[in-house]
C-alpha cells in the first residue's frame, strides 16, 4: 500500500487547510469560550482528546491566566455526595461527541451546576449527544475523520486551544497562526529522518517520547499513534516524569525522541539527554524549526504522525483500521 493511498495520509494532508478554515471563524470563540468568574475551567476527555486537554492546561495556565483542572469521570460517577460545580465551566473534548462516559460525566456535572462546552469534530448534532447536552459547541471542522487514529482532529484540538487562549488574553501575534499553517504544510511534505531514522526505529524494542510543557502532550500523543498505527512499544513522558524512574527501563537498544522548544536545549531536556548518554540509549533530538514555541508543537506533531504512518506501512500493517481498535471507543 502506498502512503498516499491511506485514509490516514489523506487526513494528515488535509490538516493545514482545516487549520486555516478554523482560523477564519476563530473570532466567534469569544461567545463559546466559557470560564468561571475567577478564570477557572475544568477539562475532561479520553484518548487523544484527553491528551489535547493536557495541552490546554499548559497553554491556558501558561499564557491565558486560566486555572485549568482535570476531571476523571470515575471519581464523578463514584462521588457519594453531590459536588458543587455551580458557576464552573466544564470543557468536554471528544472527536466524535459520542463517547458515553464523557457525555454521562458532563450530564452529571451540569446537574451539579456546571456549564458545558463541547469540542468535537462532528457537525451533525443528531449524531453528537455531547454537543447537544453542552449547548455550546466548538466545531473543529466539517471534515469527518474515518481512520481509527486521530490525526487531523488532534491538530485541530490543539489549534482550538491556542485560539481560545488568544480570545481570552490576546497573548499571541496573528502572524504566529499564519506561519504555523505554512509550517504544517511543510511538515506534511517532509520525509522526516528518511529511511535511516525509520530503520533505527524498527530495530528499537522500545520507543520513548519526552517533552516539556506543551510538548509533553505531543510526546504522549506521538507514542499513542505509534502504538495504534504501528503496534510499537511506545510511551510518552514529561521530562521530569521520565527521570523519576522510567529512564531506568531504557537500554542501548532502545530509541528516545526528545522534543525541544528551542535550538538551545532547556535544562530539563539536557538532564534527560545526560541520563540517556550514561545508559548508552540512543536518542533523536526533534527541533522546533523556525516557529515560535508553543506553535512549533503542531508541525512537530504532524511529523511524528507521518513517521508512525510510515512505520506502519513498512511493517505491512493497515494504519487506517488497526486490528482490535475502533474509532469510537466506549468504556462506559
């Protein structure tokens, strides 16, 4: 199977145009981007959507002065007493809007006084119970995502997070968004690392992805895509968490990707590099290119998704429909 024949490639290749389309209507976010009076929000999501909420926490707390809390549905379902969510804003991220546990969790929180915001990629409200329930819907695109692994929808979730921060605090320059779309197109066309890097990945029994701040979310989702598409033993970490134990599992046969927000490695990534050098573990430093951080996260993430796709095809796998996985995963 040629890479261009896969549905996954089609979705990744479409992402830059969808980012541009979202930008054209981003000014409407001001009416939907709820926060509590004390500038606090709560986030809930699963899988890639859950990883997107991690990106949101870093961006909204770091750039938009908004305290961002995570909700774990199980604790909500098991709560012995009603929790006071009066006046709180709960953002529910779901590619399809049909995840039962996310919808049920938001429903309970709304009964406890919360106001909901749904972030989904499903325009048809008949097929989107989460958006119907929330009443406020941030639509990522009108382009359905069919393959199991979330690619374009994840990029759009990160994009929505950045635009929301912009709506709240005007923390970015308009040029940053435009330059990112150009960089995203370049990332789609980039055969990152070539056959040499692909060969190194195939030889590694275990892959690691390490990033700091918003790149932590990219690391987590990159690892997920390598697991989903290519059946690779891959894990994502923050730089600090990686040094708190996981580094001990890596050997000279493994490979770790280090995401850096600048050409000059920050102190925590330097510490990870040193620990890997001491163990003889190979690593690949993934630079930010010419984009400002955190916008550099998007083209880097696209390169990792393309790399996972190439690895899948090199193994003779079907990246669009991995065995045992479904597009909408029901855990409730």
